[in-house]
C-alpha cells in the first residue's frame, strides 16, 4: 500500500465481480483523487452499484484489488466504512424515528461520544438546511429531504470519501439543484465524491471527471471535454451570431479555426483547436460586423453518451 | 465460507462492534411499539383467566407443603379447562414469532439495510443485536408476567412462597425464555429467507401449527408403522416408546412441556414410561429435590438451548451470504 500517492483515495485494479458466469464487473481500473467529484455513468445493469458495493466491502469481489484510503474493503471493512460515507439509491431511514434519532443511531454505530455526536448532528443538519425539522419524524419527509438527510449523515460522519448512488433520481429540478449544491459543498470540504447518476447534464455540471460504464467495463474515462474530444472529435466549438459581413470568409483566417458551419439564420458553428472567442470577437468587430452572440458550446455529456452507445450498438 | 476461525483471520475488527447500539435501538423499538402492546394484552388475556381460576381453587388448600405457588401455574381449573402453563405453551411461540418475523426483511423493505451496513459494523452485530433485543423484550414480558402471578398468589393465598418454590419458578422462567428463543430464531430465519414480512409470518405460524397439531399425529403414525412387527418383550415395547418420545421431542413444545412438568410438579420422577423395577423403594407422590428434578430435565433444557443456537446459526449463515442491494 506504500505506492498509493497521498491524494489518491480509491484505487481499483482489475476489479471483477462474477455472478455465476455473468461478468457484472469486468476487470476495471480507476483512481479517485482527494477533493474531486468523480461521476459514474452508464445504463442500468452496467455494474455501477456492484462496483460501489465492492468498494464498501458489502459485496465480495471475485478478482482484482481495491484500495480505499489505504485499506482493503474485504479484510478491513470496518476501517473502510468508518471513513467512507454511503448514500444508497433511494436511501431509507426509520420512519417512526425523528431525523435526530436516526442520526443518533448512526452516531452510536460509529462509536461517537454522546456530546460530540449531538453537536455534529446539529451542524450536519444545518449544513443541509434541515435544522428546522430536526425533531420531526422522517415519515413526514419528502424524498428530497430524505436524500439531504443522507448527505447530513455523511457530513456528520466526517467521511473522507462520499459514495452517492443515484442521489438525484426521482427529485424535482429544484431539489436536484439543491442537492448538487450540497455535493459541491462536500467537495469544498475536501471530500472525494463518487457519484453515480443517469441525469447527464446534472452530472456534467458537478463532475470533475466521469467514467462511462458499459457491460461491466469502463468504456471511457476522463473530463467531459476529454470524452467529448474522444467521442465527438477534437475541437472547441463556439456559436457565433453576427450580421453585416461574410462570416465564413472572415473567420477562416483566424489561427486555430478548423471549420465554420452555418447553423440557421445568421448563426455559425465554429470549431477550433483552442479557445478562439476573443480573436473571433475582435476580428468581427474590426471588420465592421455586428456581433450579436458569441457562445461557448460546452460539449454535452448527453451527446457523448448518446453517440457512444449508438456506436457501441453499431459495432455489435 | 469456511469456519468461524478462518473468517476471523481473514477479516479484521471484532464482529461484535456495534452490537450494543443495535441492541439498544431494537429494544427501544420493541418496547414502544404497538405490536408489543398487543402482544402484552394477548398474554394477559390468555394468562389472567387460568391464573384467577387456579387462585380461587387454591385458596381452599391448607397444606403448607403442597407447593401452592407452583400449582398456580399447573392447576387446570375446571371452568377454564387449560392451565396457565398450557396457555403459555402456545402464547410463547406466538409472541416470539410476533417479535421476529419482520426483523431483517423490514430493513430491506425500508431500504435501511445498506445504509446501516455501510456504518462500521459487521452483519453479525446487526443480526445478533436484533436477536438479543427480541430475546430481552420477550424476557421482560415474561418476568413481568411471572412477578404478577407470584404477586397475585402472595395477595390472595396469604402465604409467602417457599425458597424451593421460587427456585423452581426461576427455573421455569429460564426454560420459558429458551423456548421463546427457539421460536424467535425460527421467525428471524424466515425474515432472512423471505423478503415479504407477511409470507415470513405465515411460514413461521405454519411451522408452529404443524408442531402443535400435525406433528403428534404424524409421530404416532410413524410409530405404528414401526410397530408393524409383533411386540414380544418388554424391550420391544420400551424401544417403541423410546421412538415415540424421540419423535415427539423434535417439537420444541414437547421439550418445553416436559421441562415445565418436572420443574413445576416436583413429584414427577420420570418423563417416560416407568418399569416396575424403577418403582421399588419410591414413595408415590413424594416430591423430588430441586436438583434431582433439574437432572431429570437437563436434556430438555440443553435441547431447547441447542435448538435455539442451531436455528440462529442457520439464519446467520443465510444472512451473511445475502446480497445487500435491494
């Protein structure tokens, strides 16, 4: 375990899980670094939850190795679980107990001293904006509130790694936004976050890196831009709307511009190998044109995802 | 899965980490639940009648050496037709099943299991904590009931119980708790095996009815099948009796009633047939000393406790192998 660098918190090598002859997880490798949000994407049955359970020692692996904060989840599950917070898909709490009682139970399982547990519970509930319902029964909570209570549990635990399985599924847009804000809060506190989700645009907005799971393997891994370059082709697309000049002719002269394609009335999609927005604006204005819009077209994860699975289907 | 020792070598940390909090939480849940209230009312309803009737009858008895207090438990009042102990024989399994039938599958259904197991505890602690909490709850009810019966006896009979009566009474409590423990373990086994609490309850109750109603018939059918040959000697007959008793003793209820019989009716000398040779020198109706009664039912007591452990171990093995994902 000496080879683990100080900012790598999870290191998986050749991680495999077999259910009978079915390879639910097939020899995957990945590293998760301290303070990053790592997104795990993929269709149902791609092996995301199984991978998560193996990292927690809740399912035994069939092969390979995982190292979580320097511990082996199979041999030292208690050490791993003491330091890792887990928010399962559709997390459940004891409905007949209040939020405080639920967290108190967790605190006891963690072996926290009583007084410290009480202050941590209040702090954690404040951090997820549930302080006013601390003594309400969980049965009165909405789904979004339950998910936030799950985040509060991780905050209370002072986990170094947070594993969130589909945290935003079934939430309305506002609750999703709030929850993602809390996940960013975890990151700011130095927690490494592993997030599995279906909501691609949401994932894109919070994740530093993503891994695309397909049939038990990691098909693609990297930042959203890297994946986009890989799947959609390299380039830095921008959208230009301008009037009063020959856009294509003007822009082709800029260093780095690879293509200028019209996109509707008075709009062009420009692809360059670098960020050319400043140069484009300068050139259009200098040429006497009226620049009405200049937008950075972020490569969309959804596009990457759709294109990748289309190609995977064609290849099959 | 290997033996316990190799498991301990492989994984680090005590399997009992967290057993305390689980026990305390489950105990609090049990004691504050509506189900508990219903079970208690049930016990009182079924227990009060035989006890009250027995006390009525026993008030007329004047013999100070007749184990009056024990007879509150065993007397079969004419107007009720069932003794307190016989009532307990079927109340105890019902209570134990009521406490255990949804202990693990409800955690699945509430989706709390994976969250709880992601805390630094082993599954061992969860299952063990739940079992001990159920057993403790059950013991609390039983002890309360026992104290009420002795208290009522004290008030209505006007004589204090003798030391040996208290000792036998305590022995009875221990046996009753072990009997409840078996049924608790059985109902928890079903709660691990079956995801639906209703199915689990149904299976546990079905098994209980099987042992209560069907098993005696089945056992005697097996014995008469085995007795197809002629019985030519006392040995043949004794062997047949042994078979019949052996079969009956597979039912926890039989073990319980035999143990209770020896404990609460001190004049019980044997639980099986008695040969004339064994009667020699015995004064009929004379009570056995407490230690001799204990000796007599030692196999029953160990059988009850061993049964509890075996069934719990089965639940444990199944639970360890289960996937936690819902």
